[in-house]
C-alpha cells in the first residue's frame, strides 16, 4: 500500500510525502504506481518550471519514499499572493485527485492531510 500524507499550514497545502509500493500490480507493470509517479513528477516540474518556485524534494526509489515541499505556497515565505495561490492549489488539486482514486483503489492507496508548520 502507498500512503500519502499532505502537509498544510493555515489552510495552505505546501507538500506531501509518499511511502510504500501500491502492490496493485507486479513491479514494472503496476499502473497505479505509474500513475502516482507521473503525477508526482508533473507536480515537481510544474513548480520548478512553470511557477519558477524552489522545490525541496527527495526521491528514494529503493525505499519507495518521496518527499516534496515548496515554501512558495505560504504567504510567510513568499510575498507573491498569486504564486502562493497557484502553488498551494497545485498541491490541493493532487490531494483531491488522490482522494478520488482511493474510492476505487482503497486497498492500495491511503491519503491523509496533517496541519503542521513548514520548517526548512
């Protein structure tokens, strides 16, 4: 099972952590795992390239642990309100997309959100 925890501060989503293999299919043929990987890389690339935001991410493929955080989602870290809205909205959109996926893949995917301050 893959567990994904989203991080939120004062209503602003600023990151997530993914842990574990989904186990939906065999390694190399797991369509759920491939979908998660593609969506995660879309988030990272969009933040870095389209939003010109600094993204703190770590990918440990061996342990299947991915951490992604972006301070630009938070008004206390980034003065541009439009950038805050765009970055936080991207994380929030991923959160809701994954919640939709849990309806069908509840045995393979768990999604949660925690309220905690961003610490660099």
